[in-house]
């Protein structure tokens, strides 16, 4: 691939956009500059390849394609069929999955599809069974009433939010926490690790319909074989949300007990985090759930996005290449180097380290809240996000943690030596930041002071770290 082709493609695209609304073209250009200059440690973000980005910017966006490959509610979907079938095939091959559904628009949408599929498959509801085998017009008002009653209040057991679980795993701000009767399993307070005996105990007591594994902020491997055994012991469907670590599964860093695909009945994911594809979601499942999963659109999803499915096919093809396995291993090597660098300088890490792509710093050791730390780091050119730690005394808004992840910087080509330097920058900012006070003298959870010259100096050092590793080296918009 000549670099020239990438530059030409994006320059021409911007020229076309500029002729209509120059401010949009400008914003796209500035976004590239900003992304190039920032030390991005947001664990859920990455940089998709130019091929993936370009696959999204075209007339596939114009097609309606409700239904599934070969069974559409719209005419003229033969080319959409081609890309959707390709994306699904790459997904099945990459993950060794029996079935792949590539229409979900995001990770949350993929979870909605999965919840619906499990409810439809598992709930003992005569009214629901009727609704599935008959024309819905044949159902009486009493049937519908029964259906609504029987579908609600089903039980879900997932990882607690402050231990690293996701909102969609049954938590109140999300529909899953309103529709489902939810319990959660946490981590051992002493080690920060999942205590599988406690999960088994909670499952025995609660008898969930769905046991959910997966996380957004847990820095360790999860043993999915054990979770499946627990699910089986209580007759639960085992669902894994691998949104964060799908790239590590794809790259065969997580294998055996740590690969969710052979163990779970149903697996959901995003495609844009460590998997490095376009923004989107995906569901993988065992054959018995495939029919229900394929009803995702229009059951819970809006019309498919054919341009994004094209980009998923491209990104999944990239993830099947041998260099992706190397990338996935480097993500973990980098996270471990970052963790070691922080530990050596005296930081406190949840679980004392990492074996995946993320590190969770407990910043209370620096006398800060997550919010103060996040903002002070941002002032210094280091982009992270605040996150709860287990049993967080500061709640979900201020928090006591900073979550950092390495997928994005690894894509740029930074290695373990640069991770140690990054640890030095982070540690310096956090030690030099002091918590502020409110007007009445009480400690503030948001205010802080950090010397502006120091912040500038750190930001310059961060830029220097990035300089040898340009983002999108093949794209020159000038
Ligand atoms: C990021 C994430 C999601 C949500 O993905 P979106 O694409 O933002 O909808 C769902 N589950 C987990 C575990 C996540 O980390």
C-alpha cells in the first residue's frame, strides 16, 4: 500500500466535504492533529486502519437492509449480503464461533440482542411461545398481558459496577437494571480478584437466568471455564461481554480457560476497542441461539449499517493476519511495563498489576480523587479516564481510580521502554498535584492545583514520546 494512496484518498474526501460545509472538513482535519498529539491512554479507544475508515465512507450507507443475508425486507441487497456474509465469516473463523451476527451498532446494542435472544429462548412463557409460532395478531389482550408479566423480573447475575462490570450487566441507570432482577458478584477485598467460590454461592442462592461474565475495568484474566461450570450448576445461560478484550481473544493472548468463545452460550463485543475495527458491535453464539440472535433487527435494533458492516469485514480480515497476534501480545507487554513502572515508583494498583490491556491506579494513595487526577493528567497532555475502584468511597462520579489502557499507544508502535517513561510522567503529575478545598474550607473532590509550567513541561515530554511514532504515518493532509 503506497502512502500516497492514503493521503490522496483522505485529501480528496476532505476537498469534497469542504465544498459543502468547510467547518466539518476543518474539524475532521483538526481531529487528526489532536489525536496525533495526545498521549491516549483511554483503555476503550484505539485507531482503526485507513482501510477500515475508508470502507465506512461510501454509498453502502444509503441502503436499507433489514433482515438477514439472503432474507431481506428490502430489495437490492445483494452487495450488502456480500459484505455482511464476509464479516460474519471472518468473525466465525477468527473466534472459532458457530454463529456470528454483525449487525449491532454498538456494544450496548449487542447486549440488547443477546438479552432478547436468551429471554426468547429460555423464559417459560406460554404467551411468548404463542407469539413466536403464530401471527402476532392471533394473540389476545390477555396473552399480551401475560407475556409482559412473564418476560419481566427475570434474574441476571453480573460483575458489580465498582469491581469493573458494565452498566448493561444489570445496573439501574441502564434498561437491564430496570427489566431484570439483578444481583452482582464483586471481587475479594484483599486481593481484588474474582472469588469464584463466592460467585458460585451467589448463583446457588439467586438462581439467575443469565450469568454475565466480562468487564470494562478489571485488570486480570477471567476463568470462563469455571464461570460456565457455575452457570451449568444452576441452569443459567452463560453470557460473556468481551467488549474490552476482544482483541486479546482474537490475537490468541487469551486462550483455553480464558477464551470465552468455547465456554459461553453467547458472547457479545464491540468492534472498536482492542479489536481495532469500526465503531460497532457483534454477537457470537452457539447454534441453538442463532435464530433468536438473528432477529436482532428489527426486534431491538434499528436498520443495519451496511457501510459499517463493510468496515467490520475489513477489520476482521486484518485481525486474522499473523501480525495481529503480535499486536495483541504487545498490548499486554505494554500494560505490564506500565504497571511495573508505576509500582516501582510507588503507585497503588488494583490487584497489584495486570494481565490484560488495562491498569487501574488507586489514586487515593496520591491524596486525590479520580476526577482531580484525570483533570491534572489532561492538563499535562495525558488522556485517561477516571473510574471507580472496588468499594469506592468517592462514588461513581468523583471516583478514586484512573483507568489506563495500552491498545491505542500500541497501535502507534510505542513499546515497553516508552511505557516506563509514560509511568514516570503519570507519577510525576500525580505526586505534584494537590487536592483543593471548597470555599468553606472542606476538602474538594474536584478542585486541585498543579503548577502550570510543570504541566506544560510534561505535555512537551508526552509529545516527544509520541514523535517517533506518528499516528497514521501514511496520511499527509497538508
Ligand atoms: C464499552 C462497553 C460496552 C458498550 O459499548 P458501546 O459500543 O459504547 O455501546 C458494553 N460492554 C462493555 C463490557 C464495555 O466495555
